C-alpha cells in the first residue's frame, strides 16, 4: 500500500493558466445521471457486503429498481426541458437488462461512460487481469449497444485498486487509440481538470465530478431536506461561476434516478437547473466534451505550469 | 488483496428484463393510462401503522427500526410507541373525519389481541384493515426456517381475521423485510396484495408459487418515520415534502393517467401534540384539490383492475 496514489502533483488554486471554455463561457456545466443495475442476489465479495440484509434485500433493491421503472423518464424530461444532455455513468449490464433506457438516451445524443458492469460487482479483490477484463467488458458493451467509444470511467460503487486508472486508460487505447479512455471521475481533489500521471504516459485527465453535489451523498448520507439540496446546488454554482471569470471552472451534478426524481424532490432539482442554465456564460456540455476540449487547448500549458511550480 | 475466483466475473442473469422471475420489467411511462372513479386524478392512500413493539424484543436477525434500543427493560421506547396507540391514534381519527379521509389500518395482530377497544372502534368505523405481521419483532428474513415463517404468517392472518371479522387481503411485513419465501406464503394464506416493494408508483403483478398477487406502492420515502426520525427533518419539512409530492403527482397525472399518493404514517410519530398540526395541514392541502380521491388500499386496487 502507498501513502499517496501518485496520480497528480500539488498544484495550488491560484495563478494557474486561465481556462476559457467555448464561446467565452466561464463555467462548464454537466449533469451525470448514474444509471445503474444492482443485482438482487450478487455473489459475495470479501471486502464489501452488497446489501445490509441477507437475500432478498427488498428495501435497497426495490428503490433502485424504482429509479429505472419510474424515475428515469422524469429526470430525462427535465434535462430535455433545460437543454441538457446527460453524461451517463452506466452499469454496462443495463444495456442487456433495460435496452429501452439505452435507446432513449441514444436518441438524445447523451454520452455513455463506464461505471463497471453491475454496481454490485466491486473491484476489491480483483487481480490485474480480472480488473482489466471487467473494464473491457463494460467498454465493449457500450460500444456494441451504443456505438460510442467510451471516454470516461467512474469505478463501480467507487471501488478501486491501485491500477484502476491505468487499466482503464490502457484498455481505452487498445480499443480506440487516443479516442477512448481519456478521463476519470474517480478523484475529488479539484474544481478544474488535472493532468493525471499514468504508467503508460497517456494524455489523460481527471474531470471534476462532485461528490458534494451528488444527490445520493446529500439525501442518503447527509440526509438533507430537498430544498436544502436545491439551495446547495445554487450556492455551489454561484461561487464556481464567479471564480470561473478568473480561472475557468467546472460544475457537475451527479444524480441517481431513485433519489432526485422522487416526487417530493424533483421540484428543488428543477429550480436549480433553471437557475444554472439561465446564466449566459455557462457551457452546458458533457464530460467527454470537457475532457476533449481541455486536452486539446489547456493540457500542455497545465503540465508546464505544474512542472514549474514543483519545489 | 486476496484473489477473487474468476466466477466473480460471470453474470448468469445478464439478459433482458429483471435478474429474477418475480415480476416483469416495465417502465411506468409506457403503460396504459389509469382512470380513477368520477374522473379523479390522484388517489390518496393514507395508511396508518398500528404497531406493537414488545418490551422483550429478541432482535432476530436485527433490531426492528423503531424498536427497543436500550438494555431491558427499555421503558423509554416501549411506552413512547404505546403512546401512539393510546393517545395519538385518537388525534388521527379526528383529523381523518374532519377531512374525509378513508384510512387503511395496518395492524400488528398482537396489538389487536391486546387492545380490543381500539380494534372494535376501527371495526365500527368500517375502515379497511390489513395485516402488519404478528408484531414488530416477529420479522420475516432471508435464511429464516420456512416452517417457522409459515406458522408465523398463518398465526398473524388467522388471528387478525378472527378479531376483526374482515377477510384481510393486504399485508405489510414488519420493517418491510422479507425472506425469499414470504410472497409465496402470503399468497398461500389468501393475501391478494402486499406493500413491501417500493419499486413502482402504481400496482403491478408479482408472481408467487401460488399464483400472482399485486405489489401495491406504499412509499417509504414519504413515510413520517423515514423523514422525521431517520432523516431527522422537522415535521414542517415533512409537510412541505408531501405537498411538493402531491403537486408533482397531480401534474403528472394530467398527462399520464391516474397516480397514487401513499402516505404511510404512525400515531407514535405524527400523533404527538407538536406534530399533529402538520398532518392536519397536509390533509387540508391535499383534500382541497378537487382531483384527489381519498380511498382505501383495497378500493384503489379494485379500481386499478
């Protein structure tokens, strides 16, 4: 085990090269719906128990199923209304279980990125080959069912190994060259993109995907009331938007259909979306587009700046 | 990290639909529109848990949420739960009558045995009674002995039917917890609908070894216990969340057909003097909308079919 994962260097949030997003935008805004499949009776993993009760875990399984049966369309209609294309953090097995959802997202040109095969199959305990196979399986599923060259990764249930980012980038290169496997959502250290050190030396970035704004963290872990969550989204936006005039920032709302689409919560979410998209210097976009734009325009300048600031 | 067997990367249920055979995969938005009686759009299902939490709780295989948490005798939690059945429930009944609610009572059979006065009162009112298990510590759970569970289901249903004179058709498991056999045992004992699964907003068909039964959508997310005592939101926030849900579902019903607002509430939570006003406020708000249809769970199911 290591003291530090070694993915990035210390890089203070002051005097960095300024980022300007397309059309003079000062903030890049993306919404990342997690569309997940949890198994009712998954195999045991020695490091994490999937459900708190012995099989069948009715309460946990059924509310997540509600997200696919009922919640999905509600969030999708809302994102349509505010001109937002979702960047889906996808349990790849959902392509097999619920292709109707995949089709609806495809019709809207939403992005699919990998969130593993199932959200009840953890990386913990996998050897390098097994993790590589799991990552490749998910990327092949996305390609087969959507034609998309998967660019991003959020490890299933945020379960990682020391090699997770390396393996994802390498499988991406093997399948798609530089057009796949080039960004990660697994790191929460910054409000701007960060170049990531990989053993392959691939041009690869971490894109901010905020756990603080994640609806499941807010509702299930911090247990906040819906309108408090809505206010936090607006407050988060206000500060990042103001700072973005000087630095160029990113705001992400990671969501789950079984949380944010509930009838008692969707109003607070809609108010925040209306507020954010009502600002002129916001680039409403996807994870892949942010990462691609950054790699093309700012990645090299960032590397040079980071290097110059290492003491 | 120790090695995982390669079988961990095998996915035997990775195919169209669900990863089990209990019900069909179906998105709510693609189903035919439902019409409620008299052109109403939103059925209001007020479901009242009348629960008995025994002082000598066994806690097998877990301590039921809302149950005893202190060393025996936990007078604090025992008596505070009992408060609901002695005091809070009579505040509920007044409020229901004031706003024309048709409450469904989910009763622990052991409570019916212990408080015949309360059960007689509900019988006289003629409200629907469904079974909430034998008592709150008589849990149904994965790995439970099948014969033991079969006896428990039979004891709970036979006893409640005898005491209420009603042919009880509905069921909620204590803590909404089940074993893999629970739906089969319920169907074998004459249950036609149960309310443990929270994966839909409308009724749907659930397969058992003894024929299909109906899963009825009783929201946990909107429950008083869940919002006030699990999430630790105020009673005012509970009321605000319910009113927001009512508005949203009513709006959705206008384009997608009838919907159900299910409020699972407990007299030991909302029957407290400082909270009852929020329940009254919510009922006043919902019932002021002319598209709302207050109904028993069984009536909603009958109209759905």
